[in-house]
């Protein structure tokens, strides 16, 4: 009962305009170094931040995290709480900005994601990271970007990298299977209608995809939990490995809220991410 109350309160706080501000304001400034505004391409939206733990073993896992915002809003400065959360578990966290609508449309933001991942692979060792333990992660629209990179091998190849470079995917409340598109703005973002199928991560799933942790709130009314259920089922049916975890009574925003340091008692999400990354790294090291 107490945890349910906390989850509800947290969801309300972060859904409010000031919620993200307070999550970042209360995020510790110690325990990590933040290397900000590094260009991974030439555009003003093609910048990223790197969060490096103060204490780490050489060869730390690297997690490239894409924030959400319906492919229309968001910036990396609003997600310091995510960078700190990942760094607190000994991971190198890379948080990129990417082009948004308008003026950008699909696949511009996925192409930016691929460039950011290629940069992270090429520069992982500069920050004490291991390029062989490279993960993509994201929330909402960011999870869509991460899943497209993991499932449709063309994007990373075009950026000079490879889907084989990815050790795993963590998707939080991701839209992976959302046809037909009914919202007029999303129709414009993913136009033309005749090409909608190529915008869906689920359509590119093969047994070659890296291991996945697909997390979703059972009370998500923004992105239906069926997206994660369908994606996990397709991956496993095709011979891949996807772990699905549904968090009962958790909303869309409530799923990511417990990554904020003062709100971590509200859920096990950070533990689940850390456990997944650690297990994948251990399995790959055998």
C-alpha cells in the first residue's frame, strides 16, 4: 500500500511541468563526472553528455540512453537524473540529444541515434568504458529509437557501426508496434502512410537481435503495454532473448520516475536495469 502511494505521488510529480526540474535539482552532483555538450555530428541537436562514475573498474559497461517526448520534445539536460542513476551502478552513461519534429521526421531521429551509438563505441575507452559491452536504452519515443537500432541493422551500418556491436537493449514503455497511426501529428512524423511498416521495430525482429529487457507500466495509458508484450513475444518466437517485466499500477511517467535519486524507493526499475546489464556482461565474458 505504501509503495503504491509513492508510485502514484511520483507519477504526479514528474508528470507536472516542474517534476523534471525537481528530479534534477535533487540529483546528487557527486559520485560522477559529467562531460557535457560533446558533438557526435555537426548539428545543434547532435550533442551528447557522458556520465562517468568516480570509482569504476576499467572496462565498464556503456549505456546509451535516449529520452522520450513523442519525437517532438525533450533535451538531455532534463535527464541528469538518468545519467546519475546509471553512473551510480558503475556504468558509463551516454545521453544524446537528437533532431525532433518539426522540422525533423522519421527516420532523422533514428539516424541521429545511430551516430550517437557509433560515437559511444569509438570513444568508450576514452572514458574507461568497454566498447564490447555497449547497450542501448530509452524511455517512450527513446525506447523506439533504441529498438529500431537493435532490430533494423541498416541504421548502425550507415553510421559506420554494426548492430553486432550492441550487447543488449533496455526498453522502457516503448512503442514498438503501434499501427495504425491515428494521431495527425504522428502521421506527419512518420509519413508517408505507405511506408509506415518500416517505422515499426517489431517488423525487423530476427533471432540476431541482442538480448532485451522490455519494461512497461501496467497502467500506461500513453503507450499501451501490448507494445512490449508483442515485441517480447516476437523476439522470443524468432529465437532471440527478451525478458518482459510489467509493473502493475505503474503509469507511463511512473515507470521512469524511480530512476531519480530521491524517488528510488518507489520501484525496482534501476535494480532491474542494473541486474540485466550485469548478467549480459557476465554471459558475454564467459
